[in-house]
């Protein structure tokens, strides 16, 4: 029995792959040394990459393949192929046929990644420049649907990176969650990924997945864990557009960091207050709701809808950084599909309750929502017609070019305090990242943490109250409107200088 080697082996493998039936998904696992340790290898630039091989046939991989053949997962390869075709950069993977690569990692899976080594027929590691999904899987996670749910989410990130390129460095250091606001790029990226979770649930065929989503599964203590609750919010609240509401006031307490964590992880929303325009376009939850309502078509039309998504992303060409990514996306959809321009604009304005276009429109919508939540039927019915007319007027103004889709958003004003650290996930004990906030979207608890031991300690409420009239244009504007005085303005400038030193960073 002979062994293929080097370039000849790779070429023969490619020919064999073309001659065989196309694989939709290729499952990979770590290549290991004699002691069973997963191998890593440096590329030409010194970056350490995992060394992978095709996954062996086991009960887990067989179970995974059955799941990948149905539900939403079965639609992913065709859409991914369209994204490959539309992409400007076309990374190569000479040792594997073109497919969706799923790496079954030993631990800490749940990432969209790029570049790995894969062993060829001779056992030699060959560099693969392509994107892949890093997941952990066992029989329990596959049976419960967690495997296919996370796969759908992470493939959403692969889709964006395939067409738009690497995600640019972003300012926010906060953890990903539909219950918080980060920055416009992160919200776009995570919001698209999050919307795939309820989409995959709608098409789920796995009995355990259906039981978990429909609420017929037996309750478990594990369901109280943060990420399980986050999953529930994505499944239940994203389709209902419930994440447009602002949260209740921060909890009381003596420790600013504890108050911040409690506020960020809170699921207590105020039915009488919407997020501001700036908070809408930086909210992963709001982005997810918009994508879900735009793209979650009937099963027969689903693939076509996502092909439209690929077309729009290709037209965008790169990640927007000078304007909110969501509003650029809406405008680009209207350019790519002029017959849908009015519908997509209306959907976005309705989803965000006009907050990105006009504070007046959003205030009317907010007042109506509050009356409805409290059961005040006379006020609700009296306001509903006026609020709808205002929303219709905002849509008409945007379509006519009289007002921008993001007219009420304002530019981010990033501030930092490198002396105050946060953890990048609530459950991490180590606090290693500097606190970084946008003055135009930060909640009071964030500002309190930012201004710890500065001249602005205790001024968070005044800043948030002043901002309610509209986003701050600059630091002087914030200091003047919030009555912060010369010392307060100097503290703002120091925080702005600190952010200039800290800067943005690449998200993992």
C-alpha cells in the first residue's frame, strides 16, 4: 500500500474530492502527539495554529452528521457557497474539498475562526487559510440541540467574515449579550449570529431541541446558568422585539463594580422607556430582532432570503466604521433591491420605534407602549393613531431624503479609565480589561464605574438626565448640559485621552 506525499498527494486528493460526491460539512478533530496532546504548529509568521485531521467515525460524529443533514444546518452549505462566490478574498485549503469546516475541539468551543493546519494523506500538516467553526460536542449537547444552535450562531460570524473580511478592532470591552449595548460593529456581528438561534429553532427536527425550545423538557438547575438564560432570551425575546426597552434603574449597593455587573446582567426591562437611537444600533438584541424579522422567511423561501443577505453584504464590501453598521446595511439593502427599499426601511424604523430617526417619534411610541403595558386603554387607544402617524411620517421622510436613518444617533464619544478594570465575562474572577464606555450610550452604572475616584464621581445621573434631550456633540457640550463645571470637563478630557491611549482592540 503506497502513501501520497507532498504536492502530488495534495493534487490527487483534490482530484478525488472533485470526483466524489460533494461533502457539505467536514468534521475535524485535533491531531495528537504520542501522549494524546492536541498539536499546534507555527505558520510562516510565527502564529500558533491548531493541527487538525478528519474526525474519526464515532457515535458522536455519526450523531452530528445526522443532525447536520436536517433543520437549518442543511441549508447552511448552499448559502456558504454563495458567500464564497461573492467574497473578494478567497482563502485556499488545498488538502480539503470545499465545505463548511467544523472543528470538534476538546474544550472551550464556540468560535468562528480562520486558518489551521490539516494533515494530508501522508500525515503531513498542510496550511488551510479558510474559515472554520470551533465547537465542542458530545452526545448530550447534540441530543439537546445545543450543538446545532451554537453551530448556526457561529456560522453567522463565518458568513460575515467571509464576505466583509476580518472584523475591525472595536472599542467596547464588554461581554457579548443581547441584554447590553456594546458598539455598532460588535452589535451588527453578534446580532446577526444571535438571530440564527431562533431561526434554527423554528426548523429543528432534533426531539431534544424541540423539547427545550417548546418548554416541555424537564427543568434543570443548569438552566439557571447565565449562558442558558441568555439562550432563552435569544429564543424568546428576539422574535418578539422585546429588547428595545431600556432596563430598570441600576440596583443599589456600595460597590461600583458589583452594581455594574448587576446592571449589565439584569433582565429587568422598563416597559415605559425605549433605548435611545444610539443604544438601538449598539444593542446586539435589537440587531438580532431586526435581522430575524427581515430574514426569517417561510422554510421554502429561507435560502433565497439569505442569498439576498449575501448580495447586500457583498455590496457593502467592508465593515462600516464611520456610521452605524445597521443603518448602512438597511440603506444598502434598499440599493441592492430597490423594490424592497420602502419595506426594509419601514421594518427597521418600526423595529427601533423611530429612535434612530427622531426623538419625538420615539417619545410618542414610548408613551403609547407605557399606556399599553399598564392597561390604560383610553390613553393607549388615544395615542396609538398619533404614534403610528408619526412613525409613518418618519419613514416617509427617510425615503424622501429629508432626514437620515440615523439622524438621532449621534457620534460615539469614547472614554476610558485604565485604573478601573472589568472582567470580559461575568463569571471570570480576573478583571484585566480597562473600563471603556461611549458617553452617548452608557448607562448610569457604567459611568459610575468609569468615574471611580475622579472629579466626576457621583455625576452619572446628571449626565444621563442631560443626555435624554439628545446625544452629546462633544465633551464641552456634555459638561455644559450636565452642569459638570471646569473640573468635570477636565475629567472628561482625561478620560478621552485615556481612551486614545487604550484604543480599540480585536474581538475574540
